[in-house]
C-alpha cells in the first residue's frame, strides 16, 4: 500500500504539438479541464467522441477518461496516479 496521495493528470495529445501534462489534486477539476481542452482542440464539441469506452488495459493503467477527436489519434485523457511514485 502506497502512502502517496491521488493526483489526476490531464494529458493533451495533439499531433502538431508536444504532449501536455496538467496535474490536479481533484478529479472533478481534471475532468472539467479535459472536457474543455478536447472541445477547444477539436474545434467544437461536435468533433469529440464523448462516449469513448475504456477497455480493461486502459483502466488497469489508471485511465479514468478518454476523449478522442479527429482522425489522426488526437485525444485528451485523464489518468489517476499517486504522488511519490505510487501506482493506481
């Protein structure tokens, strides 16, 4: 059992830019930011796949939200980690 605190990281994966990682101490803030980033980067809410499902490997890897958009693999996702190197 880890002594670390949970953190949520928003990963913005845009094909024309470096991956951006934005850490949060609250899940709700991470989800809201991920939704905003996906909407802005996709060009509007109609271009985001809001109902993308997480498979077991994604869940095992700590993914809590996956918002793909476009046709070239762009996405925003939220992963849960623990501070100081703990695992989900």
